[in-house]
């Protein structure tokens, strides 16, 4: 396994190219969206899981800075969520084939419920930070190396640079810093137990805020942020449970899911942009979190592809566009293929779920 990890990390660009090519070719598999064809979806699922594993290997690559290579969580949440998303499509196809269209929603509800539990656990473990891409991307911006001493009581290079007087970049300081860094690295490489203890103490040093701390310091904006994030996490499960109860052709799941997502986005936008009793109580978002808010707003486009809106409005527009462009060489062919892929993808809940 270590040989494979080393190869992936050394050839990550080549690995990404192969993954993109393989995933692109799966859309051209025959009978891709056939109700009875499980094979193509199984291939897609396997490729997706392999991609997620490779990404996890690359993201967890050790660096020269030992403390900087510490993973923020002992459990690989991003890898688990990516695997669950890829596996959900296969679960849907298999359940639809063996149990029918109506009964497949029970299996999808179980899968979505598992994802909700994992995301809520990650939300708590991260110190109630916003989940990026559904938890598949880390939102841990803490950096090590700011403390004055090592966890085992020895001073490191950061202590030297901060305590050598007004000019820490002098020759003596740089030499002493290099010596201490070399000694620390050698000790940790020769003592795995010490290295593991340093890792664990570096993790615990960056204490993540508790729920009570957020509520007491942030007040109403903090509470509203938590509500908005939990609503976004639970929205896919609410949608599937409503479909299971009312049916895919009912407007109730569509409107309830849309209302839940609107509430979540509205709350997060309000607490991050409106002043509340002074700047210290305003919930500031990082650049990554602002990008996540934009991504979530783009997900509203998926409601055009969800039933019953798709069957009643979107499909008619797609088919009429296809008929208009059909006589045009090349463009007509490409349009027909695109419409075919869109209509086929729309039949899969997991492709349009946005979860």
C-alpha cells in the first residue's frame, strides 16, 4: 500500500488525467441510463471511489514540516463522504432494479440518513465550521508552529525566531534555529512514539470551540448560523423522506426542499452580512466559506431538473430546442446527444440531488 501511495503522490498530475478520462468515458457507456443496466453504474461507482481514495492519499501527503502534515481528524470524513456519494448511485440503481421505483426511496433515505449523521459528526468535530462541498473539502485553517515550545517541553525554531532579540534573522539566530530544527526532526524520526505524541498534542492544542462557547460569544448570529448549516445538511434527507411519503410527482417534496434550502441560504447570508450589536458579534466568513455560499446558490439550478418541474416545464423546453436545431449539421447531433444525456441523468435522483 505504501508503494501505491508513493506512486500516486509522485504522479498526481498523471493520475488526475487518467481519472478525468475514465470518468468522461463512462458517460458514453451503452445503456448508461437503462433501468436494468447495473454494470455501467457499478463501473462509475468503482472509478469514483478510486478517485476519492487517490485524492485522500494526495491530500494527506506528509510534508517536510512534520507538524504541518498532521491530519485534522483521526477519521477520514472527506473520504467517507465521497465514497458514500459514489456508492449512493449504485444503491439507487440496484434498489430500482430489484424493488421498483417506489420502494427504492427507502434505500435512498437510509443512505442520505447515513450521510447526514457523518456530516453532523464532522460539523461538531470541526468546531461547528461551515462544511465545504458537503464535507468533502477540509475547512481547517489552523496552522501549527506558533507556539513557543514543543509539546514535550523542548523549544523549537518558532521560539528561537521570536526570542533572539530585535533582529531574529541574524546569523546566530539562523544557525541556532537550523540546529534545533535538525535535532527535533532527527529525534522524531528515530522515535515513532514521540512523533505520534507530538501529532496528537498538536491537534489538541488547537482547541475547537464548543457549542456553548459559540452561543455565548456569538449570541443570536451564532445560533442562526448553526440553524442554517444544520438545515442545509438535513435538506436532502427531508427531500427523500417527502418523496417516499408523497411520491416523486407531488409538488410537496419539491416545494419543501426549496423552502428549506432558501431558509438555509438566507440565514447564512444574513448572519454574515448584517451587523448585529457591533462587529464582534458579526459572523465573519473566510474566503473559502464565501465561495461555498456561492456554490450553494448555484445548486438552485438543479430544481429545474427535478420532478415535477422537469416533466411539466424543463423537458418540453429541451425537446423543442432539440427539434429546432436538429436540421443543423453537427450542432443538431450534439444537441440531441446533450438532451439525451440530460433526460437520462434526470431519472437518477443522485445526479440531481445536490447532496
